[in-house]
């Protein structure tokens, strides 16, 4: 499949959209499009093999998996990582169990995750009054603190605001000591998901919200709009003026922003129990949703086994580095 309209019609998540695929191609990945979605291919160093990544794709079927296996065998893929965009509900437990049986029957094994297996969803169809009432008392208090300090939240997609976002993003990752995407990655993402759609008279997926205090941007979030969902993939903030609680007001205004666009759900892009930012999100009383998780569709069993050993060693070393930096 190579038609933009068809790709976007089946994409239930922004990273399955046509423009995301174009961004990944510009970043250097090979993108392969099927009639059920798109995968990115990633070269494995030192050997003539690749791995495929199929993030937030549709519900896997036996036919779909067999087509992916056929492609993988013909193109030297070790495995294809699957993270279907399917959540567990009280009504689809049987479907979940059946799907897991299909995955295992086609040679899938549990893999190392890219997305978190759980996320937070905020129901944007509720009234502002009901949403505010549902927040924790501390969250409501911090929102009022930011309002009293005169923090201003606005959509600002200007080049100046985006440059400030990049500056804050670098500062945030350095301060909190986590691995983040490079400045070049963010620039290319913004070009494809915000600037190019505007030039083509299409509504952009990516939008930038800023929090200003005394005329200075101290917090900046990039939000994605896709179908009836709002997503929060990237955020950055200054260590300056922490006492004005800009991030608390930012989240509330992001919720109101999604409601103003007529969207139904705000996906807060992941839940990691015990992490500080997860506790921050919990203050907004979001619903916890569980996805079917990460599955590796193994194509070459012998090389996959070696790859997983090397992957485990790599992550062990990265964790040691982060521990040392802390």
C-alpha cells in the first residue's frame, strides 16, 4: 500500500500515520507499508540482518502475521516487534486470550517494550466542572497557584517557541538524567508533523503549547492530534520558577485544549508506576488502560536468541551508566 489516504484510514495512532512514516524515512529508516499499516526497518550493526518495528498497529490476525513472516523471510529480518494498539476491557477478555493464542501459534514471544504496556486516558467528553472535581485536591490547589501567579498557557507554534522547547528539552533530560531524542530528531519530527502539513493546507498533527511566566516560556509541550484523540508525547520545563506550578496548569489547559477541538480522549502517553511524572499524571484522575503488550514475531530463531543476549547486555550497561550519572 502506498496511498496516503488508505494508510491514514487504517491508522488508529499518530505513529501509524503517513506523515510519521515520511518522518521516519527522512530520519534514515526504511519504511514498509502494507494494507494494514506500516513498519520501520532497522539495520543491525556488523551483520546483514534487520529488525522490523510495528508500533501501535491494528489487531493482529493470522493472515497479517503470515504476510509479515513471508516479508521477513525474504528480506533478512531477525524479527518484527509488534505493539498492537489494543486495550483490554471488561468486554474483550476473550478476544485478548484468543489473540495471545494466535500470536504464540505464529511464533511470537514476549519482547522488550518500546511503549509502556499501560497508559492514562482522560475522558474529554466530561464537563470541565466534573473533570476538576475528579482531580486530587493537591492538583486543584496547584492549578490555582499557577493561575494566581499569572502563568499564561497558549498554543504557540512559532519558530521562536519551538527553539525554546528544544532548549528546555535538552535541559530537562540533562537535569533528570534520562536518554532523550536528539535536537535533530525533534527538528525533523516537527518539520514533518507540523510545518509540512500546513504548507500542504492540511491540519498538522503536532502542536506546541507553552506556559509563560513574566513573559518567559518556562514549560513547553508538544501534543499530537489524531482522529478523536489528543496525545502528550513530549514535554520540557525549566528548573526556574518551580514554585509557580506551571506544569499543573499546563495539563489542565491541555485538557481544555482537547475539549475545544471536540476530541474525546486525552492519552497521556504511558504509565510507569513509581516514577515522579506518573504520580503527577495520577493527580488528574485518569483511567488506567492496559495494552496487549510487546511481542516479537520471530523470523530467524537462532539469530534472535543471540540478539536478545546482546540486547540484554546493552541495556544492563546503559542502566549502569545512568546509575553512575546519578
